[in-house]
C-alpha cells in the first residue's frame, strides 16, 4: 500500500504548485504580450525623436546664423561700396589703397564683432581679394579675422585678433593672438582655400542669384595653422555688378561645434554619438565628417563608407568595425538652399547607438523582472513552507504527542487555536477517557472476578512492552514499571520454557519465590503493529483434569489400572518396542464368591485389595498390573528378550505368592488362591485383544485343570479349538 | 574571557588600521569604472594657442588614461582669469543664473582659499599621497597647502616675470644716447631709461612738444606692487598676519616711480596686453609673464606695414638697495567638493597633466615652467629646450625667456605671496587704485604741460605728498569697505 503523505507535505506541495503556476503564468504573459520588444521599439522611437529634435535645433541655429551673416554682409557691402566711392576706386581695389583698406578693415571688424555677438560661433572673418601689406604676393589676402574663445559670453574683451591691423585690437581693447598677422595665405593644394574660392566661384557661375545660393560650408580644416580644426561658412562680398571682391564668413571650431551643436547631453545611451556626414541612398560617406566627440573619432574612419539597412523612416542598422552592430538614426540637415550648387554635400545628422545599448533598458528590465519573479517565487515558496510548518506544527505536535504517549499517561492536548482540531482533540480526550474508564472497569471486574488473567502488548515501534497488573504480579515486578522489549524476551522465555506435552499453549512455570509450580495458558496473536498475548493461570483446572484422568485409569478399590487403562498402556508398550517379547497373565481369584457369600463384601473387598498388593510385585519389573473386573486381574510384562527371562520373574512371584492369606475376623485366615493363564507376545497374539483372549483361555484351562495353577496358552490345543469354534460361532 | 576580549580588540584595531590605510592610499581609485566613466567639467582661462594645447592634451587624456580609468574631462574656456574667477565666485555663492560649480577648475591659491571658506573645495590630501606631493617643486606646492593640512590647489604650470624689449628700437636708442642696458637691472634705471627714451623720441619732432614715445609698460601692476614691496623688505600681502601691511616708505617709492612714469608718458598701457602695445609700436619694452614669451612679436605693424624686430629679454628689475626678487605665479587647479568619484576622477586628471610627459610639452607652448622637480632634469625638458633654441624666431624667443626664467626661479628669490582671506581683493585694490590714480594724474600733467611747466617741474609736482596720500587714502578706504584687515607702518 502506498505510504500516505503527511498533512504538512500535502499542504506544502499544493501551495508550492500554486506559487509556481502563478510565476510561470506571469512569465508566459510577459512573453505573450511582448513587453520587452515594445520597450525596444519605444527606445528606437526615442532615439529617432532625439535626433529629429537635434536636427531641428541645428537647422534653426544654422538658418539664423546664415540670416545674420547675410544681414551683416549687406551692411558691410554698403559700407565698403561707399568707402570705395569715396576713394574713387572700385571695391575690388580697396586692398590696394592704404587708407581705404584701414577704414575697410575697421568697418569689417565692426561687422565681425556684431556677428560674433549675435551667433554661437568661435570666429568671424573678412578676406579681401588681395594683400595691402604684400601687394606683390598673389597668394596673400588682406584679412580681418576675429576669434572668440567664449562664444557663450558676449564679452568683446575675450576676442582675439588673429588677422588684421593692430588698430582693430586697440579699438576694441582686445588681444592679438600668437599667430597674429595681416594676411591670410591661399593654399591651392588640398582644397585648402575653398572657404574663399568656392563661394566666389558660385557667385561667378550663378551671377545674379540670391546671395544664399553662394553660401558655402567648408569641411573641417586648420585655417590659422594653430592645430585647431574649424568649420566655416562663407558668402561673397559683391560689388554692384555682382563681382566678388572678397568673402565674409563665420568659423566654428570643432570642440565648440561638438559641445554646442552636437551635445552629448542629448545622448541617452552609453557609447552613442552624433556625427554629421554625407548620405547617399543607403550609404553613409565619411570622406569628411564632423564628429561629436571622442567616440565618433574612435569608431569612424575617414574615407570609409557605411552600408545602411533600413529599419523604418529615418532609422537604419549597420555595423561598425570596432563597435559591432549599431542602430543609426539619420536626419538631413538644411545647410544649403535647394538651388545651391553645393547642395550635393548633403549634411546628414547621424546618431549611432550600439544595438546592445539601445536594448539595454529592456534587457535590464527583463533581467530585473525575471530576477524579481525568481526571488518572489523563492520567497513565496519559503513563505509557504514556513506557514505550512506553523500551521501544521500544532497538529504534528499532537500526532507526535499521541505517538509517544504511554497507556499509563494522562492525555492532555495543548490547544491549537484551530476550532476543528481542538474539537477533535477534545473528542479524542473524551473518547480516551471513556476508554480508560472502560479499561479500568474491565480490569477491576477481572480483578474482582479473581480470574488470574493478564495480557501484554509488544508494539513494533515502541521500545517498551505494555503489561497488565497480573503479569507484574506473576513476574514479581513493580506495577507500572517500564519493561523494555529485551527484558520482556527474558521474562517470556522463563514463562514458556516448560511446555506441556499433549497440551498446547500450556506451560509449567516454577515460581521460585512462591515455591510453587503454576500452569499457564499463554496465547499470542500477531497484528500489523506488533504482538498481543494473554497469560492465564490454569493451575487449578489443569491439576483437576490430571486428577480426573487418573480416576478414569485406576480401579477404585485396588488402585490398580482398570481394563481401559491396561489396554491403552499395553498398546503403548507394544508400539514403543514391538520387537521385544511380552507376556500377558490373566488371573482369576478362585474363592472370591465364597468369601463374599460367607464373610460379606467387606472381606471380599479386602481380599481383592490384598491380592492387588501381591500382584504389584510385577510393578517392580515394569509390569502393568490391573483389575479388569470383579475377581479378574491382568498383568502384562513387556520388553524382554526371551520368554525365559519372564518365566524367571514368574517363578520369583510364585515363590512370594505362595502362602499368601487374608485374615478374616480376629483369628482366622484364608489363603488367597488364584488361577492364571499366560499368553506370549508375539507368539500367541500381537494385539491387546488377542493377548487378552489367549491369556483368558489359558486361565480358563488352568481353572479347569487345576485351580491355583498357571497354564500357558500354547499348552492347550483344546483351548485353541474351543476358541476357534467360538470364533466360528 | 579577558584574553578573548583583548584578542577581539586587537583584531578590530588591525582591521581599522587596514581600512584607514586603504582609505588613505587608495585615493578612491577603485571608485572609477571604465564602463561607467565619470564626466568631469573643467573650467579654464587659457586662450589662443595655450587653450588649443590644453584642450589637445585633454583630448589625449580622454582617449588614453581617461578611457582606461573611466574619466571623461570636458574642458570649457571661461574667458579671462577675471571672468573665470567671477564665474567661480558666482557658482560658489549659488547666485541666480550662475552655472553649477565645475568639478575641476584653474584657480590661484588665493581664490582657492576664498572658495574653501565657502565650503566648496575638496581637500586633495585624500587623493594625493605624501609621495605624490613630494614630486612637486616644494616652492610651488607650498603656497597651495593651507595651514599645512588642507591641500586645495595643485600647481599646473608656473611662470615668472621679466623685461621684454624690442631690441631693434632699443639698440637704436642705446647707440644714439649711450644709455647702458645694464641700467635696466634696477627700477630706477628703467625709469631713467624710459625718461631718456621719451626725450629721445620727443626730440625727433622738435616742432611738436610732448610727443615722446613710451618705452615700457607693466602687464601686472599687482605683481609690480607686491614684488617691489618684497624687494624693499615688506610683505604687503601678509598671510602670517592675515592682513595687508602698508609700509609707507616702500609704497611711496613704488608710487613715485610708477606715477611719475605713467603721468609723464615714460610708461604706458594702451591695448589689452603690453605685448600688443609692442606689436603696434606704442611701446618698446614691457614687464610681463614668461608665459607670454610666444606673444612677443617678430615684427611690428606701423600703418599696416610690417617691420621686423629683434628680441631681448632681461631679468625683472630690482629697486636700488632692495633684494633681488621676482614673482613666481601660475594658476593651479582645484577640485570642487562633490562626490568621491568626481573628486577622484579630477585628481586622476591633475596627476596625469602635471606628469612631466604632459606638463613639459604644455608648458613649452608658451614659456611656462613645469611643476614637478623631475621635469627640470628630464631628458624631455632638455630636448624640448634645445629644439626651441634651434627653432624659428618665435621659438628662439621662448628659449631665451626660459634661460632667464629658469635662472630667476632657481637662483634668485622668487616670491609668491601666500593667500589669506581678502588677499585676492587686496591685489585688485592695489592694482586698480594705482593705475586709475596714475591715469588721473596724467590729466593733471597735461594741464601742467599746457601751462608750460618744464618736465622737471612737472615731475617735482607729481612727487608731492598729496598724490601719494590720495592713493593711500583710496587704498585705506577700499580695504575698509571690504573689511580687509591692514596695518600701516
């Protein structure tokens, strides 16, 4: 049979399954609702938004900057035109005339200071079409170049004069730089002077167009040869015919451009960065690019081309050699008007975020969520175990209490605080009390009934044996003392060491202290939980039985065996040793009838007693002596090896029996006479009945021949015939 | 039982010592995590080439050690030193519209002390071990260590001051007037030289009176007043007393010299820096920082034309009878009190930047002196110096300045006043009052000139007590207004 589970185990498993099912259900619902994918999609959307906002800010700032530059250009053009007119020269000749140039430089510096104040730029410049200081040098261009290291502040004192006459520095009380000079030198190689040449080229090519069409953004370059990469935007200075005689421009150095226009405070993810590069179809070209900082410089290589995989409107996926898979959000920047000859430069703002970092939030949430579920499950399981333990503790305590309860203990259940359980324990207590009472009553009744009965119980899972008072009394033990199983085995052995033959479950027990032998009936019954036994003192009954059995076997008058006993005993002897020789002697008193008639039955009885005593002679040699009826005695001798040995015994008896007499009254005596017949075993017969018949026949023959003699059955053929004829009849 | 308690106490003591040791020597290094870099905002006042050199160095730090140790420094030029200091004060005081305090910033020791009094500075003792502090030149670090307990400012680059001369013009003057260049070793000699130069140039246009040219200008008047006092045996900015010591005799000599020179046009100050005045030909000499060596022009501009000039540098002049002494100055860097991670990150940058490997190339962009003792003996320094000497004209000028600066720093008494509460304002008061008083007196001189007074007579008038006393009264008044303690002697 399957072992039943404890209440605690059942409750624990049940509640634990509920907890586990709940956790699994939560995980499945998270998976089914695709919460984490939605988080990733949201992150991508946020990235796209951030890039879009940054692009809008840039476009707005750039637009305003271009507008400001245009306004300042118009103002300066007016100033320079009037200066040229005053000096009666063309504007393209301004640089050639010292006085006009000095005035032009100061006018230019005013415009540049205004530009620096109005815009978030690090420098502004005007470059003329030739050099005033070095007129012969075709590469030299008179310039006014002002720098502002703190574009956040409108502090003119922080400006520095990079190019231009000292008068400007004195005018504005600004410092000259280490590289201060008068001219800017054209660098024909590597597009080194594009910021000057390109806008002038555009003004010539698209003469008459609106001024914005000629605006040109340069790629980052070190214009002042001071290790500072700058980006410039230039517009041409045009005379009334639309001929260019110089440019005006603004400069943004890369550190400031990065800090102000591509701030990483925008970037929400680790290892993400902005870059401005050129996008064509699904390719991002890095022939030149504006990095937002160290990360962009580290992970992007000049000249490389990145193939983009489109994910959505403005979002792409690509792979960077040193960063791996990245998301990329692209937004075109409006830096040129649509009809600009430079519009193919296509500045695109790209925000790169490593794929893993974009999904970091969802990964963290996923991780934390799963951990939370795991921890919650674990805590809930622990809680379940604890609660079940607390809940079942009192019940288990009750069970344990009852299990270890001795039958002699008084039951006292502690309250559990659970009504049903407490009701149950009260009922058990009541039941037990009534059982105890019943038991006590039974014991008392037994005690009062004087029945010497006791019982014991040996339980498999108990170290002790339960005994009733009678057994304590029997074994001379203190009533109620604890008897171990080992001790009980010793006692039990004493009790059952003398079993009585032919009487199962009856054992003789010698009570040495009381110096008496008791007869005990001990019966045991096995049960699944142990052994139960009953011990009953049957001494009186047993002895009475024994006595009754004796009465049945013996002749009341002579105390010799009666015929029934004789037949049984002879059978036993023959059965025990059938190979040995025996003799059955049938004796009949010759004068019993006469004595009875003459002297009364008392004397007759005495005659019979006396004769019996004489025949007891054979008892000394193991003979069975019996009185089978009135005056008939039968003696059976067995266990001899020859008939002679028996004859010798008979001869010995004859010697003793001869002359035996019985006293009648005070003086007279009468001889005791008897006739006997002998039949040999196995010669004459091998069965009791046969022997009785043969010996009886021989005795009859003896009586017929001569009273008082012994006749052998083998000596009488007549007797045989008589017997045969009798049998035939 | 007693033995047990003793054992437990011993273990506790050992654990505590281990903890303290690790706290002292660890310098918070363990707080930094390359995976989660701490972003450090750095405010500085460098401009032009120095700014570019500094920001290039920062970029290199971010790319290398910064990336490895988890520190990302974001430099921000805050304009001039005055603007930087104002921005720092505003931030420290939490004024409306003020930016939050930067994590790390350029700062002079006196400003550092002022900010520390507002509870805004981190004590760098926790981040610089004794061994690390010993790497710095004693005289450079000393001034940053307040009360010998708190370390509030680590020197970054030092400079001294010297006399720069347009040798082309000067030699012409000397040739014609037989004036000895040796005389420029003293203030009195310089004054006389400037007067002679004025007269010499004035004489070139006899038809125009009083149109002589100024010879010399002084970039830092505060340094001039403090160092001159020191040469005359007075510590005007006296940290020991925590007060200004106004020695009238010394101040009188200083005032008479400067006021006389300025009011009569022997000395001048036109552009933002005196080097610019040399570039424009307004001056032929100036007293300025060795760190401005690169700014000394190779040519001057007159009427939009360039004229090449020679370069000459001489030691800082000394008052006759005074003790040779030149300033030792240079902003260091201080760290704002924030969290241990930011403070540790800032300290990592300072240590890296002041290491000779970085400090020497940075210093050499413009005549600064490196701050660690080892730098001066390093092969790197020597190689860089010899490279400068054999470089272009500008670099040769810088190399020449190094010759004098090193001599001045190593041999003569360089002096950097220790800060005390109010010492920063004292500098401003001294400088501003002297320049404004002198400029005001120039107007008086113009009146005298128009009245036809001779140069001697005007000079005599300028030495009247009233002018000096006016200046002194102004100083007293302004010190009182700011409750800066002072003592007259």
